[in-house]
């Protein structure tokens, strides 16, 4: 390696810094746009309205720790802005924890490279990282567990062991993916570390952490269920073996999308052949932690190095296995990329560990990581993170009509209901519904409280959206509407009574 090429080794750190700077500069605009995604705004609207009665329905996974944070900060005068802005802090802290742990194991260059590379996700994968309501507790907790694995040989604190276990257990109860993305890999790596060091003290502290994790997860689940919270639409079936090839192909597409090569929806990006190059580099990076683990075991590196490498290798294998053996990922489509966020950290660690021992490998890794980073920074700057739905276009007109008629409470399809609530800062209270019989509506029980569907005094409205057609056609009772308005694909019906009487509630 010449003196001229030596600085290229540090390109991953520069790329990571440029990426974070881009997110910081464009962040407010991007956050405003993604908040129009109901999957993001609905949990915030629910937290704001958690003052009703009856069961609380949350789809797919509980996100209990997220709601604890939201409820703990709800009384702050600027809490809405805090909720919208704080998500990316967890991604940055996770990258810093990864950088610290990798540096302790393989040196300063490896730490800087691992942390920088872990930040460089594609525009689509940036969406969940800018909010705290998706699967962001998985990579954050995985980074905490990796850092604690390194600390196992450096500290004898049982308080720390208990604290890590409490955090991991609560977050695992909130999002079961953490069991395969962090807790099971930690168990594997901790057993390996205790055996290699022949240390009963390390084994004891690791056992305490795992025991507290299980107890914390069970307690969190029981408490939240006891308080009336329930998770709906969770599919834990195993996929058929004949579907395995298609699911592996889907995994490949989602890994590429995670890294910024979109082969999953139109329009694809970036342009070919750059898209293919990015996809190959990302797939190689995802394989890197597994290769690094095998290489570290074969070379008989020091115990912490071997345990750390095996942690990220196991996290990669187990998370990918869980992705392909269940039907959830294919059913969800491109958003299943959010299941794989921990792979960005694993890839950063794997690339850094593999290249740390060779100057030429460091230069090659630096150039590859910088290329992926540059492509993704450009994609973010070009607006690839996400656009606005029709509802955003007509929001002000809708509000003017409703305020002029004194209507504050209403019902709409899932993709519009809580969006209107959150985007109007709860000036409108809108519950999601769907068409379940020829004459009636039913609750769409994603991020809802049963009391939202109990009739109240005063007028109400029904909003239909031809874009999504969650409510398939206007129900017959719209003939009793006192007025109707058309805004592009949106149709607004006004009533002088609460149409909750037309919503069929299931028995409890």
C-alpha cells in the first residue's frame, strides 16, 4: 500500500459522517413525509389518545417499550416533535456501540469501519430508522448485547448484567424478532467465551443476563396483557418447504433493498449497472460476518475476538433463517426489509473483522463501503425515502370543510384515519374502519381502543379513499348524510349523528 492510497482506508468513516450529515440536513423534510405513513403515525396517535377504555389492539408485535417511552413523555409541551425526531438517535447510538466493541476487539480502523458501514442503509430502510415505532429496538438492543459481550471479560458487575437483561427482555417482549437477532446469538457467543476463557465468573454473569432477560420478557408480556393490550394479526406459522426457493429469493431482494439496490418495486434504483454492483457488494457484506466467524474460529484468535465474531455471524444466520421459514416476510412485501435492520450492524462488523488484518483489504473495503454510501446519500437527496399520499394534498381542504360544519369525530380507512388524527395534532379524532357487511362497518383493529367505536353525541364524518379502498364502496347509510364533498380520490360524507351506531363491535 502506497502513501497515496493509505487514506482510502478511512473512507467508511467519512462515508458514515457524510450520510449522517445528509440525514440531519434533510431530516425534517423526510420526517414530515414519512409521518404520512399510517404505520408510523398511527402508533403516535394511539399513544396520544391512550385515555379511553376497553382493549387496545396493536398489530403484529407489541412495541411495549416504545409505548412506555411515548407515555412517559406525553406530558411534555414539545412531545410531538420529540416523538417524530428521536428515532434516528437509536440508530446512531447503535452504530457507536458497534464501533466501540469492534475497536476493542480488532483495533481502531475496524471500529471506525464497522460503525460507519452500519449507518449506510438504503433510502427505503432509512424510513423505520427515522421513527421509534418500527423494529428499531432490535438493532439497538443487538448492539447493546454485543458491547456487553466485550465487557464480560472487563467487568465483574452483576448490576450491569441485570440491567442488560432487563432491557433485552423488555425489548424481546416488545418485538420477538430480538430473540433471533440478539438474544440467541448472545447465548451462543457467551457460552463460547466462557468455555474459551475457562471462566466461571463470565459464565455466571452471562447466565444472570439471560435469566433476567427471560424473566423480564415474561413479566412484560403478562403486565401488558393484563392491562388490556393485545397483539392482533400475528402469524407464527412455518412456511411450506416447497415455497423455500421463492422465500430465499425474496430474502436476497430485501437484503439488496436494505443496502440501497431496489429490485423490489417500481421505479427501481439506482440505474444499472450501478444497481447490480451495489447489490453484489451488499450481499457480500451480509455474508461477511459468517465468514469472519468461521475464519476467527479457524485461526484461534483471542477468546473475545472469536466470541464477538460468532455473535454477529450467529445473528446473521438466525435472522435470515427466521425470515425464510415463516410466511410473514413474503406476505408483507418490501416493508419486510424492516425485519432485517440488524443485518446492517452485522455487515459492518463482518467487513471490519475480515479486512482488519490486511492493508490492501482495508483499502478495498474502504472503496466498496464508500461507493455504497455515496449511492445511498444520492438516493436520499433525490427523495427516494418516500413521498406523500393523496390525503396530504387535500388535508387543508378537508379540515376547512369539517371545521366549518363543526365536525371533529369521524371514521376512515386505515391508511387515512390515524393519519388525519396525528397530522391535525388531534384536532380531529378519526377511527379506522372497514366494510364487513353490505350495510355495516367494522373496526379495523390496528392501533385502536375499543372505546373509539362507542357512539358519542354530536356529528361525525366518513371518509372514503379510492386510492386504497379499505372501505369497499359507500355503505347504504350514506344516503342519510347531510352533505358530501369530493377531493380527488377522497369522498367525504357528513352526518348530524355519530355513525358509530353503524359499526359492528365484536363481543369481548
